[in-house]
């Protein structure tokens, strides 16, 4: 015996199938009505006017989309140029910092050597010479540490500038894409609204034509039959579902 889950799942699938049959039948009836209406000489101007309105709306959409695409392309080029400039500035700043660090170390090394020579030249005492060597070694070591720290700081400053430039580039690209997508959505919505309004006006105009009265009557009759068949099938399915549930409960 089927479980409650299986019974419910089967019921849902059958209802979906019945609904799909109804929707397809209604669509086919509407298409048949429109096909017959289009074949009438009296409706030609109405359909021409409707199609002209839709074509105008679509043309406006394409023109606006093209402008939005151009604007996005220009924005992306600008974002790319700013990124290139920012990276070039960061690289130049790092090179200048590196050069300054090299010059500072060179000057510090030369000063330490000069002071050492003066110290050992002024006295032949070995203790004085040893002290001068110690002082020179300390100054050279300090110069090296300052140099290494300056290189690390320059590299860190470059990294931060580079990362900031990349973040700005990503944000700019994302904003350009979002702006374009928003414009495209508005344009598509406008075209859909124009179509809905055009279809409403067309339907009213067609319904007012005496030549189309018989076609509309036939379509309404077909639609009513489709809906009635759907209701019958739906009721039968719910009766089946209730019987299966009752049988399961015993």
C-alpha cells in the first residue's frame, strides 16, 4: 500500500498535469482566435497599429540599450585607465623610496667609515682602535637595519596602494555593470508594459468590430468548455485523493 507521502506526491503531479493541459488548451484557443481575426480584412489596420506600437517600443529599447552599453564601455575604460595610473604611481613611489633608502645607507656607511678613520688616525692606542671598530660595526649594522626596514616599508606601501587600486577598479567595474543592468531591466519592463497596453487596446478595438463578434463568441465558448473540462478533471482528482487517504487511514 502506498504511503501518505506517495499519495500526496501522486496527487500533486496529477493536478499539475491537469493544469498544464488547461493552460495549453487555452493558449491554443487564443492563438486560433487571433489567427482567424488576423485573416479578416477589417482587422488589418488594428493589427498594423498594434505591431507598429510594439516596434516603436522595441526600437526605443534598443536605442537606450545602445547608449547604456556605450556608457558602460566608457566607464570601464576610465576605470582601467585609473587603475593603470594608480599602479604606475605606486610603482614610482616604491622606486623613489628604494633609491632614497639606498642613498641613506650609502651616506651612513660612508659616515661610519669616515669617523672610523678619524678615530684610528688620531691615536695609535689599540684600545682606541678596538673601540672605533666597535662603533663602526654598530653604525654599519644600524644602517643595514634602517635600510632593510625602509625597503620593507616601501614594499608594504606599494602593496597597500596596489590593493586599493584593484579594489577601486573592481568597484568601478561592478558599478558600471550594475548601472547597465538596471537600465536594461527598466527598458525591458517598458517594452512589456507597452505590449500589455497595446494588447488591451487591440482587444477592445477587435471586440467592437461587428465582423469579429462571431469569432469572439466561438472563442468564449471554447474557453468555457476548456474551463469546464478542467473543473471536472480537478474534481475527479480530488475525489480520488480523498478516497486514497481514507483507504490508508482504514
